[in-house]
């Protein structure tokens, strides 16, 4: 059952901001170097507005349709990221929606298709490439080897701006395993920066339960949902 989370949103958001600042400081990272993406999927616009009223402007949704319904209902200074998997038949709509960042481009094929549609639409979408950091066959994303192999083809796609990598590690039993997965994404980013030609400023990793560990391992963007908005109820969707 969903309790009235809206009343708790300002306090929870404030707590997350403090924990984020603390994690930056512990990791000896500059204050403000990690962006907080408030993941609002499944939550109503009234909840998103609570966060907005506390100064939050960056929001993430994982389903395109849901994002398209919410975006026009929020003030225009909100910035939106699409964080969920994207099917080819929804790419055009996603590009027309004006996301600040499309986070989960998970194959060369999808990147090439998006590049083509972006040319037709005359837009230059910013994207992240999703990496499967734990090598599970069932998961989305480039394997690290695949990404290295396909890097030249990817960087030849000049209509899309590849800003970095993202990952959603499998749920781990111990924090050390999660940290190791985050470290792999950071090392891979570093390797690709060395290869060039892209600066790859973004590393998107870390969610409600592990964002401090992600910051310790170099995250620039953490995606926090339930710790801000409360427990999700998928029932009404
Ligand atoms: C839902 C979601 C999150 C947020 O998860 P929480 O555990 O609620 O913080 C982060 N990233 C992605 C890709 C998600 O789909």
C-alpha cells in the first residue's frame, strides 16, 4: 500500500542532497560535481511538483509514454532524461520530445538507427551508452569488449553526441561487488577517453541504495527514485 509519500518528499530530497554532498566530500570530489537525477517513474505529477518546489529540476523517466504525459504538465525549466530501454519504433518520438539526455542506448544497431533518425529530424541528441558491467546474458547493454570493438563505428555517428556511459548493475549481496561493478564502468570510461576522440564527461551509475558507493567510484550522475519519492506502486500502470 502506498502511504502519502508526497508529505515526505521535501525531507527525503533534502536528506539525499546531504548524503550526496557528504559522498562527494568523502571521495574528495568537488562539491556539485555529481548531478542528482530524481527518478520520478510511476509517481504522479503532484509528487514531481513537490520536488520541483524544493528546487529539483532534473527528472528521469524510464518509459517514453509516461514521460510524454508528464513533461508538458511540468514547468518548462524542468530537464528530463529518458533512462529506460528504447525500442526502435519509439526513437523518433523520443527525439522529438526534447530530452536533455537519452541514457540507455544499448546497442550499435540502436545508435546507428538513432543517428539516422536524428539527421532526418535535424536534432543532435545527447546520449549515454549502457554497459552490461556484470556480463549477464539476459541484460541490456554493450559488453565492455563489444564497446571497445565497436568504438570507431560509434564515434563515427556524428549526429548523436555520446556523452558517456551508464550502467545498472545486478543486485549484489555485498557492497564490494557493487563497487567493483561501478569501478569497471569508470575504468572503461577512462580507457575510451584515452582512445578518443570524445571527452565523455558523464558516468551515470548509482541508485537509491548505492549512490554513495557510485560517487566514490566516479559517478557524475546518480539516478535516485524511491529514496526521494517513496516506495513505487506499479499497480496503477
Ligand atoms: C527506477 C530506476 C532508477 C531508480 O531506482 P531507485 O532504486 O528507486 O532509486 C535508476 N535507474 C534506472 C535505470 C531505473 O529504471
